[in-house]
C-alpha cells in the first residue's frame, strides 16, 4: 500500500526519504510543492527529475478530494460543495466571502456518531474518519477553486475531536510556517463536548480557537437532545473550557442553537447565568435549520434577537450567527443526505 505524503512534516519526509535512498534536500522541495504551490500530482513537480517523479508516484499518494457538485447562493457569495473521496464517500464543505474575509467550513468525518437529534450529519451514523491527507486536500481543493482563504472553521460534517489524531496532524501541517502557514488564531474547531479531548487539545500547543456546542443549559435537557451529554456533564465540560482558556489564552465560544419554546425560556437564561456569568466567554446564537427528522421549525429573526437582548441585559455576551447561503439552505449534512437519496 502506498503511504500518503501530504500529511508529513519536512522532518518526517526527510527521515522517510533518507531511508528510501533519496537525497535529504528533496524532502523540503516536495513539501514546498505540495503546501506552497498546492501541487497534488507528482507529474507536475517539474523541479524533480522524471525518474524521481515516477518513483515517488509508485511509493506515495495524496488522498484526493474531487469536486462532485457546486451549489451557489444567489443572495450572497456562499458556495456549498459536495466532494467525493477516493473510496466514493461524499462530504460537504462551504465557502463564504464576507467583508473580505474568506472563510471555509470543512467536514472532519464521513458521517458522525454523536447522534444529536437536531443534526442531519449524524442521521446515518459514522461511516469513517477522514484522513489527515484528505483534510489537507479538502482545504487546498477549496483554495484551488476560490483562491487563498483566511479562516477555517471545522464545523462541517463530523465530530472533529472524535477524529483527534488526524485532526491534530492536519492542524500541525496546515499551520507549518514552511508550508501553508495559516495562523493558529484563524482556525476554529467546534466540538459537541468530548471533555477529555478538550484537555488534550489545550495541551497540544496548537492554540486554535475552540467553540463548544452547548445548546442546553442543564444536563437534563442536554441529555435529551445530545447523547454525548450522558457521558460528559456540563460542569465537567465548562471546567475543561476554563482549562482551555487558561492554557491557550483563547476565549472559548459556546454555540447555542435557539429552538423556540425548548431552550429560550427564562429558566434557560437563569441557568446560563449560573454556568457562564463572569467568565471570559462568548455565546454564539444560531437559528435552527429545520431538518426532516427533528420536528421544530426555523427560528425567526425576532425570536433569536429577543433571546439575544435578554441574555445581554442579563450580562451575558451573546451575538447571533446569521446563516449565509440561506437559499442553498442545508445545514451541514443535508446536501449529502439528499444526494444519497
Ligand atoms: N460536531 C461538532 C461540529 C459540527 S456541527 C459540533 O457538534 O460542534 C457545527 C454546529 O452546527 C454545531 O454547533 C451543531 O450543533 C450545529 N447544528 C447542528 N444541526 C443544526 C441545525 N439543524 N440547525 C442549526 N445548527 C445546527
């Protein structure tokens, strides 16, 4: 089996190359071709001899991510993509161009095993993790289509901390200053709340931004909609985010999908105050994107703004994340599911 090449640091490549009898300096050359020039085909690495290109392609590979379908919004610049992986699996990614900041939202797994009742991505369970090689190609494919991007949010299909090894490898490579050199602070990872992995991420030195999908302010409610809450309670989760802030100096944000009549009650505000008051955090309110399997309607602007006002009046720092590309709809997972149907 060929080993992947685009998920290796220069040092790792040097060791592999030396072992295989290539000259050491070739490692840096190949690394730059992949991560600076974004070449994903050995035949295009024209600074290498033809022989070397050929033997590299016999021994190494890049897990390609190919464009299957593009959905372009007519009301803003958002584009959503279906990508096909080498084994035929399908994932989604989003490109947003907002106030001169190009942001991409990427998937981290094929499917998801977290089972949140309101989320389309998890409806058919987890198919498999995405490889680090695929995660890197996911970003570069989006950049080949749209030019260099400024921000990455890992909020597409999948639970990134459930794919911890590949995600951290991907982050290490994409922030490498000899290659793509994305800044750590331009990357945000969203988790449904795998508490032990939040500690690991804090200790990893990667220092990216962390978003936590809280959505409900009591364990009782959270357990009803998010199975992960049965394993990790809110108190322990918040403690892990305190540790994250302390260690990385990055303010953690809490995502809160507002579901009218379910989690926007006065008691929810009281409970949120108990949990978060006085902490250096931020609450991101998200309108519910209705999915077939979850019987609640779209959150109106009025409902979400009222809730935001109340939180603010109560001293909690909250903003609304308006969904882009409303007309191409589909909260993550829906495009893939529809395509499969
Ligand atoms: N698994 C990670 C990241 C992917 S989801 C996580 O749970 O954080 C990105 C965000 O979209 C999460 O906050 C998730 O709860 C939210 N989300 C899921 N389904 C949604 C829906 N139907 N409407 C609005 N937001 C949704």
